[in-house]
């Protein structure tokens, strides 16, 4: 029972926000409203995952946001969490493809591999600063809401989710090279933002 719950929770983490955005886009909701509600949905499920009593779920939340795993968990639990997330990401990619009109907006959201790295740096910095001030790791995901207008288009600055968006939406600007470069820069940007926040806040 516990294993089933863990699998469902970790699968829903990336899939639920994309389901919300797919529904909103298909009913003709404004792009900004779709992005805002999708970002709120992602933040909400990440907070729920971060507070999960199962260490594997908390470790998965840290993995998605580019942080080092914290508490230890059994190998079986880790495998269940990872498989759940994989199913969720595959579903998210499929939903992204179904709502490609939302993600592929070259005019409003031009794609450049440097853009996600700068935004990931800002989100990483703000998220880490919130953690330090509030002493709550799960609150850091709310930093993404500050960038709701563009966060969904870059996988909410989470490299695994960004890959799902890129592969699922299949936009013209999402070439293999752009996807690879942007994924690496997302990791580096988020890491650098958190390290700068550590240096400034702890100093």
C-alpha cells in the first residue's frame, strides 16, 4: 500500500501541472493565465512531495530541483520513486505534445539556450534565499511563481521536466543541440544561484 501511494504521488508530480495546462489551453484560456495556474500547480505538488513522510519522495523533489539528496531511503523506495517520476515525465511529454500550440510560441517566447540558464540562476538564488530565511526547503519552489510568465516553457527550471517539455512539444526551435545545451545550462544556472545565495546570506 505504501509503495503504491509513493508511486502514484511521484508520478503525479510532473504530470498534474501539464494536465492543468493542457485543459486550459484546449478551452482557449489566455496564455498568461494558463502559465500562472500551471506554475501554481507545479509548486503545489512539489511542496506536497517535499513534505512526504517517505524519504524517497523528498529525495525525488530535491532531484527535480537540482539539489543533492538529503535523507537516506531504501533502494526499493528510491526505485519506486524514480519509476513513478519516469511515468509522470512520459505522461507530461505526451500532454506537452497534445498542447504543442501552448509551448511552441516563437513570437511570444523566443527560445535561446542562454535564457533558461539566467532564469534558473534567478530562481535558484531566490529559492535558496527563501530556504535560508524561512528554514523550510519546500518553500523554495514558490520562487518559480515569480517567473510564472515563462517558467512552464522552460520546464519550471527543472532539467528533467524541461526535457519532457522539449521532447513532447517538438517545437521547431527545440533542436537536439538546443535541448542538450539548455539542459546543462539549467543545471549550472540553478546550482550557481543557490551557491551565490549561500555565500551572501551566510556571510
